[in-house]
């Protein structure tokens, strides 16, 4: 057994003290080949500082050896000394056989730092030197993907696909599918998802396929894929909400509601599930369940504006006007100054016959909803009931302007302006 194999065996067997003694002997008296081979092995085993010492020792003998410089730079990157690695790589001249590899490593370092233009320059130079090297095309694809340059990324990835469909542990078809999906080309992404899944069934890719199908409007296809994913991993919590939405798109509201309840069983603290469940319960005419869901959402997040607005809608329908007022008057929502609360409060105060406060809330809401026909109608009829005919006439003029064919508005406006109302 040679020295390098002996040290590796000792390390694998946990004989670190003995291995250290043998390592020191190689570092002091070993041949260049022994030092190089041991350095490679130690990198693989994660003993980076020891490998670094060996390579630095070799560089004292061969200071311009590009392969050694690249190896040292890789070690420095692994131990978090990126700036030192850059300085070493920049020393390698173009004529060195390792120059292309140095460019790739430099590009990766500059990309991590967000220096995309410099990274691109390094990769373009690498492409000139290594025109047939697939890893260069892959690196360009990854750079353009990160920058959101869809067409350039596609060209680079398609070049990779001509030679392989997997590189550096990345399924290239899956990567293209993700690229197209995130750029909004949902339908175009689906064939790439299919190819990726044909090569290897991977649950994140399957979720991406299902979610993209949903966004493309293929809700039935999305349901099939989400159910396949659910069968593989029922604890994949993020599948449930889009599955519920897919069922809703198919007008299968009961199934959608059941999925949300199942989702909550898996993820009890997810406020978005309770909000969606509350809205579904309303569609199904289950007002009490809707109330429970929305109240739970607000318990999880007392500042949850969307849940509060939905709950107000339910309470107004159930004639729980005092509940509406109390919710509108919460400090969190007062600070938010959500104008819809003014309208909701106005309706609630009106029903409770607190007309001065109702008028105050309608006036506050008017600034935000003066183009909203439903609001203007509520406000206008309230003003008529309060005998404020001049202001009511102004409101119905707006309604007639916005909807000139509405006979009811026309008739009321005529009566209001006729002063015989």
C-alpha cells in the first residue's frame, strides 16, 4: 500500500493521529506526485487546510503551474476566501491549459458577488477557448436564468440539451420548464416538465408541473398532477391550496372546501388557508363556517386585512352590525386606513340607526369610492332617507353619468331636481 492510500485508509478508519504523522512525512519528504494525489484525496474527504498546505508547497516548486493554481483557488473558495481565490486565478495566463477552467471558476465567483457583466465577459471568453465544452453553455444558462434573460438562457440551455439532459445534478428540461414558467410562458413550459419527469420522477418538479398547468388554465390536468404528488407525499403542504383552487376553477366547490380542511389538518397555522376556506364556505352558503374560518385567520394574525374585510362581508349579510363596527374600529385597521372599512362602518351604523355617524363614514368613504356605482347607490339612498336632497341629487347625477341607461337612477334624479320629492 503506497503512502497516499495508507493515509486515506487511516482517515476512513478514524485513525487521525496516525494519519497526521504520515501526512506530515509526505508534506516534508514526499514526491511531487504524492503531494498532488494526497491533496486531491484530502479535498474529497474535506480536509481542506491540509490539502491547501500540500498545494502551496508544490507551488513553491512550480509557481506558474495553472492546474495547481486552480486547485488552490477551489480550496480557497471552499473555505470562504473568495477574494484570495480571485487574485490567484487572475494570475493564470491565456496560454495556460488551465485558463478555461480558471475563467469558469472566476465567472462563478463574480456571479455570486452579483457582478453579472464581468461574469458574462469571463464566460464569453471561456466559450471562445472551449467552444465544445458543455459546462460553459450551462454556466451561461445559469447566469441568464438568474438575470431573468429568458431568450439568452433558453439558447444556452438548448445547447446543453444537444449533448446531455442532466449536468451538475441539474435536470436541464426541468430548468427550462422553471425558466418558462417563472417568465409567464406557462403553456410552453409544460412539455419540458413532461420530459423532465419522464427522465426522473422528482416531487418538486411534479409540483412545478401541476402549478404551471393551473396557471396555464388547465385545471383538470393540474388536479391530476397534484393528486399524484399528494399520493407520493401527503405532507407536501404547499400542494393543497393550489389543488383547492384547481377544483374551484372546475366549479367543484365541495371538493375544494374538503381539500382546504385537509390542508389545515397538515398546516394549522397557515392563515391563508383559513381565509380561502372562509371564502369557499361563503360560496357554498355556509356562513357560520365562513365566520369560524375567518375569525381563526384573524386570531392567527390580528392585522390580517383581507380576512377582516371578508369577515365584515359575512357579518353584514348576517346582520351582525355591531360586530362590523367593532372590527372596523380596531386600532390596527384604523392605522391601516383601509377605505373599505369606512363603507362597511357606514352601512352598519345606518342599520343601527346611528345616522350622524353613518353620514360621517359615508363622507369619508366617498373620497375613495366616488367612481364605484355600488357605493354611490348606497350613499345616495341613505341621503334620500336623511332628507339631504341636494347632496343626493349630486350623487345620482354621478350615477346617471356613469350609467345613463338606468331608469331607476334617471327617475330618482328627476324627482330630486324637481323639488317635489
